[in-house]
């Protein structure tokens, strides 16, 4: 049933995956995603790790709290989706090069 399956290779593969995951996490901090809302009245920039690194709010929104809140939520949700899609893409790429059966 498990012919050709080498547990030492599985252990080695898991170690490689962990190393690759750490490398991807570090690289993610160098990638940035920006999302705008309200035609650019609000702009949020986050790195690939999901950390917000910049926020721009147009002065015209400073007296309209409810609009500001709506636009901030929209921009935050959009940038979070970008970060998550990037993480999924990187994970799929990482898995694509590994074969536990050594063939």
C-alpha cells in the first residue's frame, strides 16, 4: 500500500516546507498592497503580512464621521482580501514543488 513511500523523505519534506514558509513570511513584509475607497478619499497600504503600513484620509472627510467610517471599513476589507489572496497564492506555489513520494 505504501510502496515507494519513504518516511525520511516525508520528514525532510516537512522541514523544507517549514523553512520555505518562514522565508515566505519574511518576504511578505516587503510586498505592499494598496486599496482605495470613495474615489481615493481613503487609501490604506498593507504589507504581505497584513500589517497596515500607511493610511491616507482626505481632509474633506474629517467632518463627516459616518462617511469616514464606511470608507475606512471598505478600504480595510479590500486590502485584507488582497493580502489573503497573496498568501493563498504563495501557499499553492510552495506546495506545487513538493512531492512526498519522491518521483
